[in-house]
């Protein structure tokens, strides 16, 4: 009876070890997916910010040019 109990305990421990490794890998894949999603979101936010800054700079240049044009027209 002692050897049978030892074999059962060893098989149980081995099964739990393998199951734990599988769950651990699944958790790691889940976290990798979350990190990739956050990275993609951050990239899109930065891209939107870059586009907004470019548009704002263009609008500022246009406004400056319009002011210069108004000043030139006043001087005439």
C-alpha cells in the first residue's frame, strides 16, 4: 500500500506541476495581448497628437499670413 500511495502522490504532483505551467503560460499570453493593445493605443494617440500639432501649426501660419496681408492692405 505504501508504494501505491507514493505513486499516486507523485502522479498528482506531476499533474499539478504540468497544469500550473500551462496556466502560467496562458496568463503570460493574456498579459502580452494586453500590453500589445496598450502599445497600439498609445501609438494611435501619439499619431493623433502629431497630426493635431501639424494642423495647428498650419493654421497658425495661415493666420499670421492673413494678418500680414491685412497690414499690407491697410498701408496702401
